[in-house]
């Protein structure tokens, strides 16, 4: 069939909105009619080849929609089900078998390459092949092909168009606090970077019962949003010469946890200096491939600091995404306040507005 899709053809160039010829689902695939799809920083990093992916390709990895058709071997969902699409994993390696799908030994193959089992392609308007399978979905399109492991069935009484970001950015932020750091009630936390992931950390910290939540960013509008979502304190990084001292002015002994979302080496060092004894730093930002950080090892030994990186909030999507939806329905996780909606054809405008700091999290929606 012919569908509308956004094709990434050249680095640093706008997406090409075009009609492509799309394949039918294979026996183990699910055809999903996309209702809404979030725009994530990873989409732009892959478009611009900071993270290598096949080209030209259809990106997009925060899709939500309705199951249209399933292959003969699919048993998890049926046509008409509402689903959120998330990252893909093999299901058979040791990490997957240990309920750690975000650390699948073939994660790169299943998420940043063409489908490793079968190179699936669409045909672009110029007649050339266009790769599918980004994050096991390629959801910058009217339809996506996914597999059972990265398709999460969700309840039908929540607007589908808001749910796509739960598949990556929101679960990464909230999961880092709830699943990875396991922040305890009464603990203290700072978040470096108040974009969609960082603000999801704020929401997760509120749910976890953190007593002091410090949001750090250069945009006052994002700090205002952080305060409205539950941050108890904010720091404007453009006005602070020494962020570590700024954090310690608020929490004299340093904080228990920090989540660093920017992947800027200097901020990572300052985040380390902001930790109290037995403090933990979680790294979740996508860095430049050549980035390096210099740390004081004696400081780490004396304070018993822990520095770890986390992928996708250490979540098991089939469990965690429905949990986040339940929290949303209880009024305890208002992630929808981060979202701004655009018609799918305005993807490039949404990117511009996001980069200009006008919005936090764009969601592209298709007309019914």
C-alpha cells in the first residue's frame, strides 16, 4: 500500500515528507496505524548520523496507534487493540532472559540497523529503497511494522495521541528515578537538563516521594514548567558560575541522586561535584562519540560515589508503560503537560520549534 512517511535522506537536512510504497506484515509482524508519534532527540541524532543508521530510512520510535493487521504467528495483540511502540530486543540473549531488554546484546542490531533477520524496505517516491526497522518500528509514517516484543497493549480509555512518548523519552526519564536509581522517599535529587527527559525525571521524583527536587536548565520557561510539575528548587545554569556550589547552597551536604540528561562533559563533572556521600549519578544523555570526562578518583573513593549510565530507564515496557498510564489516570503523572501537537506534515516545523526552545516535546498526529 502507499502511505505518507518522513524519510531521512541526508544528514542535517529536513525530513522529506513523501508517499512511499509500504510492505505487508510478515508472519511475525504487526501492522499498526499510527495515531501519534513523539519526536525524540535520538531521531535527530540518527538523521544527522551522529549514531549510524542505514540511509535513506524512516525514523521515529515513539509511536502509538491501533493494530490494523497481524501476522500468522502473532498472539499478543489482535486488530483493534491500542498499542504503544517501544524499543526492540531479541528476547533470547542473557540480558533479555534476565528481564533487562534495554541491555539486549543485539540492541544496536534491532534498533539502529535495518531489521537483522530480514531487511525490510519501503520504496520512496524516486523509486529507491527506504529502510524500515528503526527501533523495531519506523513510526514517522502513517503505518509502522513492529514485533511482539516492542508492542505494548494499552487500555482504550486514554487518548492514544498522547501515549507515544511513553515508549522512549518519558519512560527513560521516569524509569531512571523509579527503576534504576530506586530513589527513596525523603531523598534529594537534582536533574541537569529540563527537556522532556529531564522533566520526566521530575515527575518520577515526585512519584518516588523525593523531598527536594532541583531542576537545572538555561531556559527559564523550562524551569517554570519544572516548578509547576513538582520541582522544589531550580537553578538557571546560564546565571550560575558554579553549579555544584549552587546545588550545595540548597542542600549543604550535596544531593543523594543526580540525573544528567545533557551529556555535556563539563556538566557531568559539575554533577559529580554536586553529590553528597554515597551519592549516585545517572547518565542518560546521548553524547558526542568523542566525549570524555575527567573525574577526581580520590573524591569518588572518599564519598563512595556511584556513576552509572542507564538505557530506557531500565524498564520492562510491558509492565512499566501500563504503570505510567495508571499513574497518569490517578493524576500523579501529568506527562501530557510536556506535549505540543503538530500535524504530521509539519514535522520539520516541530523540529525547528523544539530547537528554538519554544516547546518541550513535539508529537506528530495523523488525521483520523
